């Protein structure tokens, strides 16, 4: 989760490459639409067939995120939180 980004023109290529190699984020939660992030996601999807959902979160939603919390975001945009517990993932 990031509230803002100070990026450069290289951000889309770097993001697309990490997604191609399987070491990029499973999804991105961001505080505002960012053209560099969106471009990286679209490039990775079109060139490599990878998916990386992006969720635009307002200030109240970003405040609800906490370190170690697992988050599930449905295709409809419904956000559910679960505190990280010792042991297996809470969302298998």
C-alpha cells in the first residue's frame, strides 16, 4: 500500500519486468491514480499475460491498513481485512 509515488519514466518498465519474472506485487493499493503504475500493469498484462490488480483507496481506507494485515479485494471492490496470525495464511 502506498499513498503516493515519486517515480520516473522507468517505473512502468521495472514494474512490468518484476511481474513478468513472478517477483512483482500480487496487487497494488494506492492513494491516487498513477499513470506510471497503470502503464506498467497494462504492459505486463498485454506482453506477458500477467495480472496485477490495482485498488484506489481513499484516506480512510488507507488508514484501515495495518502492518501485517492480510487484505482481500473482490472484483467488485469489496475490501476485507484479517489480522496476520501465526501459522498458515488466513486467505488460502
